[in-house]
C-alpha cells in the first residue's frame, strides 16, 4: 500500500457544499434590478463557460445571464443582474459534505494536510471559517489569488511548499477531472477523484471515490 507524505483537498464540491437557497437567490437578483424573472438557476449554470473567474465573478455570471436572456428572447442588463446575484451570495452558508469528518481525520493521521482551492481568499475564506476547516488542516492555499490556478502545477507546488517539504508522494482529492485530476498529475501528485457519476474517463486517476468516506481505506 502507498504511504503518502501529504494529503491535499479541493474545497467546493469536495469538502463543502452550499446550503443557501439558490432559487430564492436567483429570484431576488431579478427583484433587485426590477426585471421580470425568466429561466431558472439550472439554466444559468448550464449557460456558464467553465469555472468561475476569480478576478471577475460579475463578468463571468453576466455572460451566463446574457446567454440565458438570448435563449428567452429578452433584453436585460446582464451585468446588473449578475451584480445583484453576487451581492446576495452568502459564502458562509455552506456545510461539510458527507464523509468529510472521516476523510480529514484519516488524512491527519497519515500525513500533513492542506486545502487547495481555485477560488480567491475573499470568497473562499468565509467557507473555510464557517465550517471550521482551518483548524483541521495544516495549510489553506487560495489559487484564485495566484497568477496561475489549477490545472497548472504552481498552486500544487505552493501548497506542498506550505507543508514544509512534503510532497515526494502526495495525494490530491477533488471532484473535477479537468482541474483536480489533471492538475494533480501535472504537478506529479496522485489523484483521488470524487466521482460525480460521470466516471473518470478520459482521465486516469489513481483512485475513484464514490464518497469521501472511501478515503480512509486508501490511506490506512
């Protein structure tokens, strides 16, 4: 069995999940700008292009609202809608995902641990603080504040550096194939993919987890 000298975790969708009512958040954004609602949150998510832009969250969401408006034959201030939506987001309304407690405990018993998230500290620190994760890991790195984010190697290297030399045989746990698995492999780490039901192809993570509760068996 492999003995890891560092265990790193993604944050969103891996350790934590939002508890805020997104449907209500969506409706309130329209109310704030005085526009009759159209579409639904699921349609907005589908209209977004890739992961959030940490440097321009409003522009990122605005592009999604613009696409959604075109699909519904509406003309709106897409940036205004996006700004109203972002203003209503409470990043502290998150909870630990099932299995997180067991996974973190097993990781801490195995090696130094860290969180590496692609979001900026201004957004992600509220989630870390609200769930008490800062006290359960040895380091938290916010790649959204770095020149390069996952899947580039630099955020992984920065995180291993924060763990003071660990990383000859490190494991990264995340729920994104294109960012977590690809990034881990690009940086020379093993990857444990938290499967969302689509399967790991076309990537080849070393481990595939149905839930975080499966992680202790890999580490022990």
